[in-house]
């Protein structure tokens, strides 16, 4: 079976995007424009798939906590400038797609934590109906994610916030749904990616990489391409599960190796 030229071109563009997106962190490239004494900090958001039509989250702020100044017991939280605050459908952020939340310069030094602050306007769409999700005040005030990394002057650092929809959306009986965010954060410079293409591609397939420590998943896009970003180094079992209505069998790829700063291309995977 031969791939079309259009499919090959799309696959090449996806792989180029993976390399450009995933591995610019902690790099000497393009650092001439960073002001002296600063580091470049980029924060992106993506999604591990969930079984809903839409999942809206109300992102209002991204904050950081740095090292406490001399004489202080604990540093204060600071909002990043120019945060892309908006209401986002998480289910559009899969298959290798991510949403830029912040791209700013901050003073070099120790970065302790990142906090994603949510507003109250969160909802899930089921059977065409948008159902508001109650969001506990503790969640709105911000989910704290540990970084604990020294940021060097003149360097760029990129962090990916991977929202796990299935674990974050909690059904609460007659009370409806609650949003309790479960987010996996990874430093892109310390991780790799797994990319590939699934055929046939008439319906989307769920692609999951798993080992004893990590589970990373994404859906294929409309052309059958997929990209798993922020995958820690290691050996993984990758499963491709087609939509049940297709009658196609799940495919398993064993011993898939991931190295930091590299994209492992599984090429074309055929479903039968």
C-alpha cells in the first residue's frame, strides 16, 4: 500500500513542527535577543484525550514562584506578562497541537513552581449540550506544578502542561460535573517525542505510549498523523486503538525507544 504525495507532505510538515516545537528549550539558538541577565520562559498547554465532544477551560493567568529573597521565608507568586488568557476547548489540543499560554523573559535564577489559574467559566459538551462544570475555589486559585530548575541567563526554557481530560472531568451524580485538573508538566529539553501516521484514517484513533512510570496519549488528526510530545526518556509500548465502530483491531508497537531531544518516527502503521 502506497501513501499519497499529499499524505507524505503533511507527514513531513508534522515532523518539522515537532522538531521546531519540542526541542528549542534550553538552547543557545536565538539567544542574542534575550536581555542580559534574563532567561526566556515559554509555557504551552496540550491535552490527553477524553471521551467528550468539547471540554472548555477558562484560563485566566499563569504565575511563577522563584527563589525567596534574602530575609524572606517564601517568595511571592508573580503573574507572567502577556498571558494568553482565554476559554479553550481542550479537545482541540491533541494530535500534536498545543496552545501557547506565555512566552516571556524573566530574570535568570531558580524557578520553583508554575501555577495555572482558572476562572469559573468551565464546561463539558455532551450530546450537543454544554454543561457547566463546578470548579472548586482551590482549583480556580491555581494548580501548582513543581519546576525546581535553575534558569541560566541567555537560555530558553519551554514547559508543556498536559491536561488529562479523563481524570480532570469528574461526574458528580445529580450535581453534574466538577473540574479537578490533573496536569502532567514536562520540560521539553529533557524529553522526546513519538510521531507517526495511522491508516486507514477515516476515523480518529487513540495513540498511547506507556511504561511503568508514564502514560502519554493523543488522538490522530484528520489525516491520520499523531505526535506525542513531552515523553520522558525510556522504552515504551505504543498502542493504536481505532474507533470501535470501524471493527479494526488494535495494533501494538513494543520496545519504542525515546531519547531527549529526539523524535522517534514510527512511520506508517496500518490497521486491519
